[in-house]
């Protein structure tokens, strides 16, 4: 008897739940107040107006000059000017170009234009703050669809409630926050969740899954990943490496022989997208090292070790900027939920799962540390824990796959406790960001603009986080109330 949700039920629950949480973040955060959000909004507006290449480097700010509507720059100025790392050219118009257009500096001026073309075009009918809200909404919808698609895949290859509960935990507060602002990173994180769900689905026997559905999802997720961040191709390769460890070579060779055309088509799509993204990065100079900085203290092992710990917490909660930590309770609640799921699903696993998890943990530690060492001379300690989210969500996605073969499942009390814990963690995070924004005073959020606004966003967020777990509980009760011979038909 199926104890979890059907793929359609999982898709609907995670889609609506994610959209509710995203709406809460959009309402609580002042426009252009997300991590480098104004930089990304400028780039989106530039691409939407037909300009892909940046102009000259800014003289009084970071990045290069781009041509954008002046109303967007004016709306972003107050939030931008509050930051310590921006210059005049990032926050105020440098030169008027006519027809309402101006030049302004953007640190995202040479980034891959695919994401920016989509959200920038959606925002063209809007002005000022309205353009940023349109970009946020477009980003949120794209990400919610990717996450819901991943949930439907998990439901298709698992009939255990632990699997979808593990997916809920994988969606950390900072991941959902990142999918709610006008920036490409969130799309990359949501795509990473989809890639994990699709790739893990391919470890099931052919007679237990729809391989073409998983390959289609894998292709879409991979294309989104490689085109939304310069690290996307690296994370994609590492995800494939870890998933390949879960099965022997002969399994993958047989899978490729049985579905030659489907696998070849997916490989071509992913390969072309990856090569295109790498070529853009190379020729645009998006990842080019900057000049070496003078006066830096030597990089000591202790600095890297302490950074590793910081990155763990940043992957759970750091908003609106990387220097803004979440409330301590947020980390305690999320880590407690993750530990519970890991203990219950990984108590007895085979050597291949242990090897894959060990490799994943090693990569999560080694890759950011190595990049930090290599870039310290020109970008000291610039890495952020959220950058690795496409890879680190695998720490919960692999247990979701393991749970599919378990003889036990999450009980109602466990589902309620875990759902409540991650709901409270999200509520505390939103309240914290609301207070930070109000204290800075650089811009007003929708939640701050009317009485009871904070209460509304808390209700939206908690309802969104709890929707998948509550749906799991309800589905279980419905199936328990009908005769066994009809229970399978409900799925």
C-alpha cells in the first residue's frame, strides 16, 4: 500500500507550499534588498533592452557600466548606498542616455544572459520598484515549478513518507529565500534539487520508473544549472559522480544500452548547454581573476577551517546578506530535523551508499576550501555557503532515495515534529530579516507598509512550509480509511 503521495499530489503540495513561502520572503524584503539584487536587476534590464555586452569598467564602483531605465536605478539607490562595498556608480546614474535610459555600474554586467533575458523581459512593462517585484515573481515561479517537479519525481520512485519529508528538509531557509529575489542563484539551487531527484530516479530498475521522464527532468535541470552560475558545470559533474557511485558500472552500461536514444538525446542537450555556458564564461571574462590585493595577511589553515564551519551555517540561513546570520534557533531546529532524518533513514545502508555519502561530504568540504585557497590573493574569503547548495542538497536527497527501500516509514508524530521545526525556523528567519530591514531604514517592505504585515508573512511562510507534511498526514489517513484492495488505486 502506498503511504506517500502520488506524483500529482506531491507536485501540487510542493508547488503551492513553495509559492507561499516565496510570497512571504518577497513581502518582507525591501526591493533590491537581496544579496546583490540591484546588480542582477540592472543586468536583467540591460539584457531585456537588447544589450548583452557590458560597457567600460566603472571608475567609482565595482563592475562595468550597463544601460538601464533610470527609474530602476532611482528605486535601488537608497538600498545600494547603505552597503559598504558599493561605490557611487553602482547606486546612481553615471550618464543620461536619453529616452529614460541611463548608465550605471553592475557587478553582474558580464554574466550569462539566459536568466536575465527571461526575468528582464517579464519586468519591461513595470517601472522602479514594480520592475524588481516582477523579476522576483518570475524567478519565484520558475523555481517553484522546478522544486515541485522534483517532488513529483521523488513521489514516483518512493512510496515512503520519509522521502518527501527529506526533500522538505533539503529546502533550507536560505535556499527558499534565494528563490524569492531577482537573482539567478536561486534558479540554480532549485535546478540542483531537480537534477538530484531525476538522477537518483535513474538508479531504480527500468520496470519501476519512467526513465524518459527522469531524463527529461535531468536535462531541464542541468540546462538551468549551467546557465545560472559559473560554478554550475562543476556542480553538475560532481552530482553525476556521486550518483554514479550508488550503482556498479554494469548497471549504468545496461541502462544506457536499454535506452540508447533517450540517453543520447539527454547527453547531447546537457553537453551543448554546458559547452555554451563554459564558452560564455571564458570569453566574457565572468570568472577572470582580478588583480592581486596588497596588504593581505597570509592565509592560514585555521582561517580555512573556521570558514568551513561558517559555510555550513550559511547554507542554512544567511539573509539578506551573507554577513547577516539567522537566529541561533533557526540552525538548531533545521540541524535537529536533518539529524533525525539522517538517523532514521541511514541506520542500515550498504557500502555503495556509504561510499557515495562519504564522497559527497568530502566534496562539500574540499571544493570550497580549495577554491578559497586559489582565489585568496584577489578575492579573500569571498566564498559563501549557499554557493554549494546544488551539491549539498544531496545530503538530504540521498537519504530520500535510501528511504524508498526502507521497511519502516516516518510516523505521524515525527512528520508533525519535523514539519513544525522547519516551519518555526522559517518564521524566525523572516522575523529576523523584517527587524533588520526596519533597523536599516534604507527601504520599506510591503510587510512594513501596513499594520499586521509581519503577521501576514509569518502565516504565509508557516502555511507554505507545513503544507507538504500536512498533505502527507492527510493522505495517510485517507488511505487508512478505505479497504486495502482500493488503496493502491488512490495512488
